[in-house]
C-alpha cells in the first residue's frame, strides 16, 4: 500500500475519532429513520416484513448522503487537498483512500448494525444475512459515488443540492439490486442474480469512480 | 538529454524554467510573456501589487493550474510530463496552512511529512518544532494556536527537508514575528547553500543576505 494512501486513511479515521458525535450522525439518522417506520406504518408484523428490505436500504442510502458534502470541502478550504494532490502519488489513490475512510466511518457501522434492525422488522435469519451481505457490497458503492459527487461539486455555490441531485440517481441501481436481493430471499427465491449485479456494480465503481474523482479534484483546485 | 543527466546525478536539482508564461483569471490577463528560470541555489523573490497574480504564478509553478499560454519546465521537461519526479522534489506552501484543527501540532506535521514521503521519525519532527519554538505546544490541538503559531507549524515542514528541493512559498513571512522571520531567513539561506532553490512572495523586504535574492517584478511591462 502506498504511503500517501495510508497517511490519508489514518488521518481521516483519527479526525473522525476526534469528532465522534459528528462521525456517528449518519448511524444515528439510520437508527431514528428506520425506527420511525413501524410507528408510522403500524406494528403489523406482516407489513413490516414486506417493507423492511426497502426501508432499511433507503435509510442506509440517505444516511450515507448526510456526510457527503463535507467529504472534500474541509480539505479544500484548509489547503490539505492541494498538498494531497502534490504528494507525488496518483490522484486516484487519494480518491480511493478518502472513499475507503468514508466507508469505514459511515458504511461499515451501518453494515454492522443492520442485523439489529432486521430483527426489529421481524425479518427471517436468511433475510437478515442477505441484508447484511447486500449492504456490505452496496455501501462501498455509495461511498465511492459520494466521493465523485463531492469532488465534482467542490467549490460551487449550493453544492449540497447539486450533490444530492447528482449522486442519488447514480445510487439507484445499487438500491434496486440491494433491496431486491433481500426481497428475493425473503420470498424464498435465489438472490444470486442480484448479488452478481451488485458485485459487478461494485467492481465497475471501484474501477471508474476514483480516476473520475481525481480528475474532478484537480479541476476543482485549479 | 535532461533525463539522462538526471539519471547520472540524482542529487542535483533540475532547473525550473518558465517561457512565455501568461495567466488569465476570468477576462483579466494578469501577466503575459513571462520568462525566467529558478536555478539550484537561487532564491527568486516575486514582487508585485495585490492582484497582480503572484499567487497565481506560484500555483502555475507548482503545477496546480495550467497556464493560458507558455510553458513551465522542470529540467527541460514540461511539468505535466515530469509528474511525480517533480512533485517529489517540490515543497509548496500556500496561503492556507494545510493544518487540521482537530489534530495536534505533531500529528499535523507527521501527516504532511508522510504524505510527501519525508522523514516521519518523531525525533526529526520534534527537532523542527523546537527550532521554531513550538516544542512545548507539540501535543496541543491546532485549533488552540494563534495565526503566527500555525504559520510556524506549516513552516516546520521546511525544516524536515534534507535533500535539495524546490520550495514554492506563498507569503511565508505572513503572521510571523521577528524571531520567526529570522529563523526562516536562516533556513532559506542554508537551503540555498546546499543546492536547493526557492521561489517566494513577500510584501515585506527580504532580509536574506546570502544568496542575494533575484527580484522578479510582476506587472511592470
């Protein structure tokens, strides 16, 4: 692993640890939003079981979007971003490191806490396992796309609105195949097709998002 | 040819040369037809009134932005082609200090050193901070520092440089007191002596005596 890659990840994790409340906000949002659904929809176990995959996936998607605007804005404002781009290592490694750090702080906790909410929605064990698996494959896609959106809207006015408009549509395939896989398992079907597509989507994003992000970053700092 | 000479002597610093450089910000042409070179051991002092494009010029020299016309070369190779070989020998200090409020002084410096592949041993970082009189604050979060102290942390980056490199410094004397300025003068002198080169802007007269700075005046055509 390259030194700049490691340096950026270590620093971002350390920064998140220094601001725990802010770092845990997406997780708290996920918890609150998912808990509100049974209250709003009604406690009927049958209904909850049916809506659970979609609700949990949408909540995960929205809570990932919460922290997106700050992904590069801070580094851009204080000059750290320029230093990263001048490190002599490829910009895509920096983009990859930022996305990985973002995933470790927001995505991974969601994956770990999702089974708990699966239980709350009375999902089957197989359904919960599939929910965790699809989130494990899907949340890195969200972090990578979030990084791309944040880089593209860097330094623009009303960038938050643009960012949501830009990133959310790109996230929809992950949402469809992620939630679809869980629904399939819940209704006793095989989720292999969904998983394959989600995996393909992850590979596609890992390959394409970092170079695009790097290009956007060097345009933004110009 | 240049690449060959680089291979023979990796220690010597290539020359940064500028030919016919023009910079445009929006509709305004900041400067054009700029030609100069920064040789090893040379300190170039870029002067000019506010808004004449000093910072823009430094960003062009660091390869952060692309010129409207002309070319910046590093040992005869355009910056874009020189890529990592150039960046590894560049220290760019912008107006912003590139420090994170929530990290401690030592952590901030360590991050910058690691990012640029410099010596990250605590001993060398602490020595740099000691010379800038920040040693007692090394475990303090950056947010508790004054502007002058923040500038010193950013400048500590220069003190961990060992080999000859190209320093591009935007107003390095900003917010520094007399003592800090004296340390920076000494650091610049010794850097030039060991074959490093410096391009800097400063609105105050430069006190560096050896080597005498080459003045580049912007906006007097």
